[in-house]
C-alpha cells in the first residue's frame, strides 16, 4: 500500500477531513492534498508528522535482490 493510500484510509477511518488532519498534524492543507495525491517530492519530516497521529513513521525497508 502506498503512503498516499495509507493516509487517506487512516483519515477516513478516523472521520477526519483533510483540513482537520492538517490542523491536528500541524501541516498545511495543501501538504495533505499533495500527500494524498501522491506527490513524489514531499518533506519527510512533514510526512512523519502526519503519520505520527496514527502511530506510524516512515522507515527504511529492505528491497528484494531482484528489485535493485
């Protein structure tokens, strides 16, 4: 599952609007919109601010050998 889908799902499960999520996470509404649209260049610290609300953070994941 992509981060954008994960955030969207968690936001909906918690009955939050994009505006409410932005306020609770301390980021701008535009950032939430771009995150949920899958923008590829986002600040990792801000992504983690949003994920922290749901008890998660971005981390390194080992790739399979054939994915290199």
